């Protein structure tokens, strides 16, 4: 990997991290297109630049997460299903889902179709919850359960971002 490759990775991560698409899937495909493959270094680099994007969210929303305990509790509740399933299925995810370009491409296609259908169905809903602290806990767990689909690269786009709960 050279500096140009790193810049390209940074641009791909910057564009895809905050969109409802898979930054991980796109980084994996970027490595393939640049002829870099999925070496341990590339995987570590992908994690490092994604950590930067995650930390930017923490920096942006630290006050809401630390001051408003109701939001913090709901974020933890939404995180639990993914954490449990991730720990239980780690080896399967790593070996079969994250190592296959075919899985990534199909996930991008099916995830995109799912997001379009979901948006069409739910764009007409009148009732929305705009305050995170008022999301019911069962909804937080359901969001977390759906977030666990993010273990397949494309489905990382299904985040708390704009779901009408």
C-alpha cells in the first residue's frame, strides 16, 4: 500500500461511513480494485480508518451520550444483541462473510434493494420519534437485533440514523 492507496481508502471511508451503505464492504472492494487483496495489514488499516470515523461520532455526540443517561441506556440496549451475536458467531462471520467478495457484492445489491423498499414503505409514516431518550426499550432491542445484520458487510448501513421507530 502506498500513500495514494491510503488517500483513496480515506475518501471511500469518508463518503460511505455516514451513508446507509457499507463502508466495510466498500473498503473491501476498494482493496480488490487496487489489487491489494485482504492482507492482515489491509484489514488492520481498514479498522484504523473506521475507528477514526467512529471516534468522530463520539466527539460530535459526547455530551448527549455522557450527560443524558436515558440516551446512553438506550444505546447500550441497542448494542447488546449485536454484541452477543458477534461474540457467538465471530469465527463464522470472519471466515465466510468477511472473506468473500461474492458475499460483499450480493450484500450490497440486496441491502440496497431492502433500503429502497424500507424507505418507500416508511416514508409515509406520520408518527416519528425525534428524541432518542423517548425510544421504548423493546424498540431499542429490535433496532439492535437488526443492527446485528451488520455482520454481513453491506448491512452496516442499517443504523439508528433515521429509523422511524
